C-alpha cells in the first residue's frame, strides 16, 4: 500500500486549524484587526520587520537608523495589550510548528545524522 505524504500533511493542517493554540491566535489576530489603532501599529511593525528580513536575505547592510526604527516599533507594539497578546499567541504557535517540524524531520536526521 502506497503512503501519500500529502494526505498526511493536509490532515495535519486540519488538526492545526482545530487546535486551541491556532484558535487563540486567530482570535487575537481578529481583535487586533478590529481596532484601527492597533492594526495600524501592527501593520507598520510587520512592514519594518519584513523590510529588514528582505535586506538581510539579500546581503544588504542594515543601517543604524533602521535598527533604531525597528526598536521603536517593537517598543510601541509591546505597549499595546492587544498586540502583545497576539505576539504571545504567535510565539506559542511558532513553538508548536517548530516541534512538529522536529518530528517530521526525525527520519532524515536518523538517516543522515543531525545537521550541525
């Protein structure tokens, strides 16, 4: 009997969507998006974050001014309780995805040994 890895992946997607962690993340995301002030702060934060990641990936230098702007943006979003709750939920979901990834990668690690 052939195993379809994609069927298992889609089943995992369904289970993730049904998880309490995902439901909490979605709820916090909806709360932030329903508040124009919080949404504006969060969108600006994400924009700054993505620009810096893009520059890093392209090997471009990040200026001190950009670092300062990013730090100010982080401080602003962390002061907003709605965004802080969303970021905590994102962090929990990210940890779970990381743990799931470790489980998924286990056969390759056993075959090749842990990549250092």
